[in-house]
């Protein structure tokens, strides 16, 4: 099967015709709904929450969030980001309850620190692996996305991203970018080895102020089969010892940490970490 | 664009990350519509501590709403005050900017709003 992700930009692929075809297919409606329910299960929200829907499209995932029964801790309020005007247009016509914005998640997540209780993304983030121009690389776009997402979630918040990687390289590229941004991360596979295999990236934001901000993901996914816990702590520690305190690399790293916590940080420039000449 | 979202959104321009003037974005030439949305008091009480009350006061006066109290209510006060819950629900969730723009006070970038959808796509040199 050919993948549109490989050849087209998302907003080009999801034009008016494709957006309508996608949204009216009852097969797709059912699959998106059941994956969203699975993501909700993994988020484990106890009370009506504010959720970011990343790549919300025409609202097939979002409307499940609006429909959660009070007995199950709902209904939730959501804000959706999508890069395809045609998909958003259908969301408008379907009168979804979420608030919609036209935005490219590869450019970042423009919310202030700690805005959301949780985030979901259903069948969208693999699109970040194909950069559509010479000015942007997939890694750059993934980093901007995960750094922004990390900051926009409240401490103790979670994100669940179901995605369709093309191969192991893409799968690793995505999970590594999430871990680098500071998330505790686990990968959950439903129906592994079948053609219906579904992959969920489960992300947690640390409560503690430890460097690196990793919380233990093991609790979230313990007892579940087919879960890979991705542990970045060892690697982070090893890195730390190599960076000299006070060096430019050290300062840049500190700044990244502060930025992830939502602090306001001066942009890094060629002057960063330079010795200033004493002025008389 | 709902007022609730506006209370969490910042300017997306890279150079604005280090400026406190880039929040909140200021509505300009805004046309408002009112939707009817089911009241969800628990959601409001949940987000209350995360609202930036000062920014909300600014936004609400810029949109021509009567002045909000200077201090945010506590969760207990809000819970006990049915009218305050309704007013806050109306402002945050039922009020939509349907047309107009959102302007950053730091860099001047204008985010167009059409049919209630704000356009946050940036030219690549601003990312
Ligand atoms: C398969 S659809 C899923 C939509 C919705 N989540 C659902 O479950 O029906 C994937 C969506 O991701 C969006 N998307 C792809 N790349 C994106 C990007 N860089 N920024 C925002 N949205 C993006 C597409 O426009 C499309 O609407």
C-alpha cells in the first residue's frame, strides 16, 4: 500500500475531496473512534479535563472526547490543531464542540506552560517524518513539536499519540525525539504482528524537578502486554558527565531545560557563553 | 477562537518566546458569536487555577464585556456561586471570535481568524 506521507504534504493530501472521503467512511470513523477510546483509557483522566488534540482533522477523534460520560470522568473540553484547511472545514460543518486552529505542529505548540491536562494525537504524527522543504528537517520539526508539547502540558500530565510509522527508523526517530524533550515514554502495541497492529506512544511529564524531568512510565503501562519502556535516564547521565560546567554546551543544555519548564529564556546566539571583556 | 483558548495561546513566533509582551494576544476588529454549549462546572473548576486572570481581564475588556473582579475567585467561591459559574462559562466557552485577528504586542504579527478558526501557520523565517 502506498503511503501519502511519503510523497505529499499533509495539507495537500487532505484536500476537499480526500477530507470528505476520509470523514464519511464508516470504516474509518469506527477505527478512529476505537483508537481514541484506547488513548483515553491510557490517559486515565478522572475528571473533566482540558485536552489538546494534535492533528484533530475533521473531529473524529475530538468528538469522542466531548462524548465521555460524566460517570467516566467526562465530558472533556478540547482544542484541536490541524494543518489542513479542508479537514478543519469539515469539522466546522460537523459542528464539533472543540475549538479549532490552523497550525503546523512541526512549527511548535504555541501555548503557555502547563496549559493542558492531557494531549492526544490519533494517526497524525508520522506526518512529521517527511519534511516538505529544504528549510526544515524531520528531526528539527519533531524536536520543535515535542519540546512545545512538553511545555504545554501541566506537570503530571500525559499525552498519548497513536501513529503509523513507515518502518523502525521512523518509529525510533519519533520516540527518541520525545525522550529528548524530557518525556517519560513507553510504546504500546495492540494486535502486534497482525495487519491491524496499532502503536501508541504514551508520554508522561514529570512532577518532580529532577533534571531531565523523567517520571516513571512503568506505572502507567504496568501489567499491559507488549509495552516497551524507553529509558533515557542512563544515557542522559552519561551525557552530563561529558559536558563541562560553564561551557557553551552546558549553558545551552540548561537553557533547554528551563525552556521545557516554560521559563522565559534568552535566545541562544554566537555570544552565548562567551567571556565578556571587562569594561572600564 | 474561544476566549478560553485565547487565555492559553501565545505568539508562535520564535523571537517572541523570550518576551512577556507576546501574551496574551490582542483581538482586533473582532466579530463575536455566541454558541450554546452545555455547562460543565467541573471542567471550569479544574482549569480555574490555570487561568491567567490578569490576561482574562484584559481580553474580556478588549472584547467589550463588563469588567471582571480584580481577583480570581477561589474554587470554593466559584463552586458556591451559580451565577459566577454561568458567567464564566459564557465568557470562556460560549463566546467565539468568528472573524478578525489576534495581534502580538511584541512583534506585531497578526493571526487572522476566519469562521472561528485562527491561522497560526508561520512563514518559515519566523519559526
Ligand atoms: C488521519 S488524519 C486523523 C485526524 C483525526 N485525528 C482523526 O482521528 O480522525 C491525520 C491528520 O493529521 C493532520 N496533520 C498532518 N501533519 C500535520 C502537521 N504538521 N500539523 C498539524 N496537523 C497535521 C492532517 O492534516 C490530518 O488531518
